[in-house]
């Protein structure tokens, strides 16, 4: 049973990636590799479907029972995943704060309902086909597929985590540079009264300082391919350590998108 669950995880991680790419192709009108990982898979979809396969087995023939189970399980998974990513990496990889009936921006009613219908349709209509295909495959071929896909995803995950941590270190270094640049602090102090100015105004003044902006651009140019891909794939990526971290990430994301359009001759 375990080998089949691992196979299903890999299949649905790939199908989830296809879903994300299709959704953003329709929404943005262009291809965006939406997975956090470099390869064609979104593990959260694999985990979500494994939960549904296991917990809806007793009532898998009842559409609305599976629907409500999917709403609950997928929303819980998205909530926990979003919370952990936030606490571990100090970044928001998705944010439903502007959606009605959301919980701290991690989940919202509209997408929970979408997960409900999507999960119910997959369990009822698609999973039986994938299950039959898995049992049809020879054990040797099934194991080769499982090992190849799983090892590839594991290596990809380790490399991506390393790149995310590297990206965070770059931001932290910029923030530290900002703190230590006396002349930047002096200019900000002259422009804005500490007693009356809002924090966002001070942050904006720092970002508009030519010397600090040049440093941000210089660090962006030295980011590797994976780090720039993540910035393009998640243009709404938010830092949660500080407002300055959030602004730097937004600046890098915008710059990555501008570079991509420039390379394609769109600007």
C-alpha cells in the first residue's frame, strides 16, 4: 500500500503543478513556473490528495461527504503549510488577506470551496483511473518511477531550501548595511521628523536613497537562476521580519519581471 501512496503523491504533485501553471496562464496570459521547486511538481497537492485518499475511503462514493472533507483537510493543510513557511523562512508565499472570510491571509472561503469541489471531482472521477493505472504497471516499472521521481524531488527540495535561505541572507545583509550606513540615517533624519513621521515614510526614504538602491540592484544582479525564478514565480512574496525586508523583496521581484520582459523585447 505504501508504494502506491508514494506513487499517487508524485502523480498529484505533478498534476497540481499543471493546475497552477494553467490557472496562472489563464490569469496572466503567460507561462509562469509556479512551483516553489524547479521541477514540474507542487508537493502540497501531493500531500493534499494523500490525505483525501486515506480519510475519504469509507465514504468515497458520496460526493458531498468528500466535498466537505476536502474543504476541511485541504484548508487545514494550506493553513499549516502557510504558517510554517512564514515562521521558518519569514516570508509569505501566498496571501489571501484581501479575500473575504480569510484566516490571517493563509486560507480563505473562496479557495476552500474550490479545494472542496476539486478534491471531490478528483476522488470521484480521476483517482480511479490513476489507481487502475498504478495496479496495471509492473512492480519493477512502478518502483523505478517512484524512485526516480522521489529522488529528483528530494534533491530539488534541498537545493531550493538552500536558495531560499541564501535569498534571506542577502536581504539580512542589506538590512544590516542600511543600519550601519551613517550617512543614510543622517539624510533620513534631516528629511523626516522622528516624532511625527510614519515608519513607512522612513522606509521609503531609505529605499529612495541612490546609494542604497544601487546596492539593492547590485545584489539582485548576483542572485542565481533559482532565486530569480522564485521571485518571478511569486511576485506577491512578502517578507514578515520587517517592512524593509518586504520592500526589498518587492523591489527584487519587480526587477526580475522587468528583466524577463526586456529579454523578450516587451519593453
